[in-house]
C-alpha cells in the first residue's frame, strides 16, 4: 500500500522544482521514527511504501540530506538509495492521489475537484499543495476531532483563537466556521501564509489576522482562549514559553505532531512551563494533547 504523509512544517511549493527521492528500506516502526526526524530536518514530503519510506527533498540541497541520512544510519537500522526526479508539476501529481477526509458525519475535507457528500454537518474545500498537510496526516485528523468536540461542548469560550503553524489554514478556517470570535493564524513559511488566505476565501471565511512569521511575531495583547499547534516536537518544545505568554488563564491548548515515543518528554516539558495536562489522544503512532493554563 502507498499513501502520502505530509509533515507539519511547510516548504516552498513551486510549480516546477527538481526533487530528489530517497528510498529507505526499513521496518515499519523505524519508518515512523525516521519520518519524524526527516521532517524536522527539512525534507518536504513522504510516501510510506511496502518496504519502508520514500522521502522527497529539494535536489539543490542534496549534500545536506545525505549528511542527515548518514547521521541517522548510525542510530537506526535502515538502508537507502536516491535518485533525482525530472522537473514536473508536483502539485498535479499530489492532486491525482488526493482523497477526501471524513470524520464521521461531522466533517468532510475535500478538494474542489471532488463532489460534496450528503449528510455532512460541516465541509471544507481545501485544494492540496505538495508541501502542505490537508488532513490526511493522523495528527491533523486528531486536531480536527478536538476542535469539533471543543465547539460542541464549550463554544462560548472560543472568543479568541490562534492557529500556530497553520499550514493550509484548515484548523483556523474550521474554528471560524464553528463560531469562534476572533481567529488568528501564523506560519513561518510564505506558501503556507498564501495558502491559508486562499483557502479561507474559497470557504467563505474571513480570518481576523494571518501572520507570516513566528510565534514571537504574534502580539502579546488579549490572550487566546484556544490555541491549536499541529507542528513538530522541536518547535513545540522551543516555543512553549512564548505560547504560555499568549494563552489565557483557563485557556485550552491542543497540540499534535508528536510520536508516541516523545509523549512523556513533551508532557513533562509543558508541565514544567506551567501548563496542566488534561488528556492524551492516540491515532496510529501519533499523539495529540490537551493542555490548559491554570
């Protein structure tokens, strides 16, 4: 079975770009770990295969990718080969394999080239880009579930929402659609910023603020009642203090992008920063977390 898994960080999604494919042969449990490390290192996208993992990255940085793989080869059991792929429209390639995401009868995330489905409470139209997550990743699926549950139980508390590391803007757009008051989104990658604005317009949603920058570029003013952070381990650990400054007392932080092996490390770190851990959620080998600031 082949399916594409996209990291939570985003790389520039040029229409034509030369990519290398690094074909990794390893056991299934090793591929999950490698995916997390390679995403942190800057690889653009991944395809889980029957024998391991294919990782794709900008061909111009090939020496850097080889260095990363060789360093990991000393820690994990795998072999790899690589090849340069011809220039092509990678967005079209990704679109050809894109399938709608459905969370029960509560949410459908589909591309504009797919038909709507009857009986859905909510629907988002998100046209896929190669380097952006669209909900296929287990972490995004869990985050959407958390958002749906939050608004079903506590809609009046979502007056001020921040989507940190917004990617395509799925979570920001969903919260606004569900009745959030003020919604801001931030991402360090310019293509993510552009994609969020485009997808918000497609879905008839007006986000209150979209920032191209880091969490530190989000003003410390009125604190956020709800923060959504579907990124990766290193960013979550590094930004926890800045996040604490921007969350209201009693506010909720949903986090994901963490493998099961890093669960204890993240929870312990967040607790030391002053957050209270309320729940952990699992999907495949990935985890999502519910924290609050007392």
